[in-house]
């Protein structure tokens, strides 16, 4: 009986872990896009300063 409960716990833990890996995190996408925008702005500012 204890083995069956243990299997269910591991199965649930695996399912939750898999779901967390598959669900996209929106906050990280926002952070990535803001970092890209900052990099583009710095590049544009540097090229404008040289002209």
C-alpha cells in the first residue's frame, strides 16, 4: 500500500515539474525584450555620437 502512495506522489511531482517547464513565463519575456531594447538604444546612441 505504501508503495502505491509513493508512486502517486512521484507521478504528481513529475507532472507538476513538467507543467512548470512547459508553461511560458511572461515576466521573463518582458525582461528579455527590455534588455534587447536597452541594447539597441545604446548602440543607436553610440553610433549617433560618432556622426
